[in-house]
């Protein structure tokens, strides 16, 4: 059951990261990104990769929070055996 819950979190988050990656980097050129007025100094591919994993982590956080809030009270208040 635990593996099933992980897949409920990971797969939609992966699809969200794919869509966000395409949307954001269709509008933003990674070569134009700056951090505190300085160029990032990373290759475009590195920025794409970091962006994808950031989007995936955000999607996983949203999915995990949704699953946590959807748990029934009986499951939360059940005494441990």
C-alpha cells in the first residue's frame, strides 16, 4: 500500500514538472537568468535540469500534502499496535 501512495504522489508530480518545464522555458531563456545581478554561470542544460527537479519537488510537496489532508480521522487517530 505504501508503494501505491508513493506513485500517487510521484507520477502526477512528474507530469506537472514536464508541463511546467515546457511552459516556463518556452517563455524564459535560461541564458537571460540572473542571480543578484550576476549571470548564473551554468549551462542551459543544467538550468533546464535544475528547473525540472525544482518543479518536480514542488509537485511532490503538493501531492503529499493533499494525501496527508485526505486521510480519514480513523486512520490518524488509530492507536499503534
